[in-house]
């Protein structure tokens, strides 16, 4: 995994992952589970909001600035002393499920766990964003042996594995794969992948490592989260709670969370949040996902009224984005950021094909666009299609009595 070096600006994908999380006080590490870590920031035993805020603020600065553990430790020590959390302290379980516990945030081992788990997860999520953006040129990932002095045997078995970026293996085995895991992946070209597989081995730190393009059979064990009662199938060799890909989880959960938040936010706030969303790398990541997720792209109260929708929020599925950006040269992911402008500047047309849909013809600059918005069976507004149209065709429809 690429290291953040002093003097270099931390990639925005890395800081975005951390900053877009919600703060979630928790008594136990099991209170925030699996994919929840993609959108919830927590520190075990940090049940006090001010304490959790101090950890979050200091870690944000460390991630953005590429700080070392020792530098961060010195800063958080000052905050912990100021807040009265330096040294042993009894903590009651807010849920009452467990007896009081003693926590000591002054212990270096605990601070290292907090620092490196957050740092590595953020870097992994940022790396996954970049992988998705560049996978056409670099379509394979190579699992790189851990640099740890005492690597885990299970992780060593994955070193030298060459698999496509979108292979299901990476949804559970994209490093880090446990507490303190220092494994990494390297993104490579098809040519390099073929060369490595053909040679059958590669060199790492003076040792010869076998190379394979076959993912091993994944054996799992059922793990019961004592705090939540949730039973999760965790692959062997991965610590419970680490069986997710931070970048992949972030993209999926962020889309779902945005949909819920923007429905309640009101049109003006929703428009601003959608604009911020398209300034990030999230839409490009979502367009590369194999599973379907819905991405908010616009707000239209007129369409909500005409189609009797449950919400003015207009969304597009990731597979629609993938199809449109893959086959239609004039369309890129950034084109979907213009849907709000198209709806506001365009004309709603009832083409008489389906009472639950409307076409929108809009001119932006010299180009004419057509988009079709449908009301789904669940009552939500979905972008069905989007493409460039000839000006004559657009003007013909604009003279149609069906214009609304």
C-alpha cells in the first residue's frame, strides 16, 4: 500500500474517506461492525462526545498531514491530559450490557491501535478509489507480502496472487486484513500480470515468492458479535471486523446514507450536497461497481408533483452510469453532475409512452440533451437514460402540445 510521505499532499480520496464519517461513541469495538466502519468513526471506550471529537480532530490532521505515530501521539497526549483522560479511568457501559471497564488511553499500545487502524483504513479506501479510476489501464492487482517482521502465515499464502481488480476476492481480502496488518496490493498492467504469471514467481526482499492467477478457495468461520448478536461469516486468516474492503464499503454505504439524508434535508440543502458529491471521486467509484447502488444526482419538485413521487430526489443507478459512460463518447461521469442544470433549464415533455415517466429536453451551451425520468415501483424518481440529441429533434418535441 502506498505510504504517505512528508512533503507530499495526502490524496483527497484518503481525507474524504475519513471526513465523511459520522462520529459514533462506542463502549466496545463490536458496537460498530464491519461495513459500518466505512461511515462511522469510533474509538472503543470513547463514550464521551468531547473525547471522541478530540480523537477525530487529531487523526484528521494526522491523515491530512501524513504525520508519524510519534508526532500524533504527542498531540493527542496534550488533548487527553486537558480533558482528564490521561491515565486509567473507569468507564460505565451506556447500554448496561457489560460491567464497568477500565481504560487507559495513555498506553502506547492502545494509541498505536487507534492510530494505525484509522490510518491504514483511510489509505486503503483512497487506494481503492484510485484503482477504480485507473483500472482500464491497470486492470490487475498483485497481493504484496507484508513488511512485518512476523507476518501471519495465512497472509503470506496470499502474497504473489494476481487477480483482476473486480475479482470478488478483493471484496473481503483487500488489505489491511486485521489489526496491525501491513499487507498491501500493487496495481499492475495486463502485460505485467501475464509476465508474472508466466514466470511463476517473483522476488521480494531477496526471497522468491510463487505467483498465481488463481484465487484460493475461501473458507469461512461463523463469528458472533457478542455486543450486537450479529453472526458474520469471516474468511479464515482475517480478523473479525476486517472482512470488508474499506473503499468498496464506503461507496456502497455512502450512496445509501446520502439517499436517506437528502430526502429529509430539503431541496436547497440537497442540491448543495449533490454538488459537493460530484466534486469528490465517489461517483466514479460507484460507476465501477458490479452491484447496483443508487446515486443522488438532482432534485426536482415539479417532477415529484407531476409523477406523484414520494420525494423530489432524482437518483441514477451505478449500472446505468456504467453503460452510458462506457458506450457513449460524449458522456462521462461528470456529465451526470449536469443533470440538475438540465432539469432546471430544460422542458418537461410527455411523449405519451408511459404515464410514469417524462422526458426532459435541455440545451446547455451548443449541445442538446435528452433525459428520461421515471417513477419507480417504490415511488422514487430514477434517471432512466441520458444522451445527446439533434437540435432539430429537440425543437420538434418542444413544439409538441405535450410540453409541460
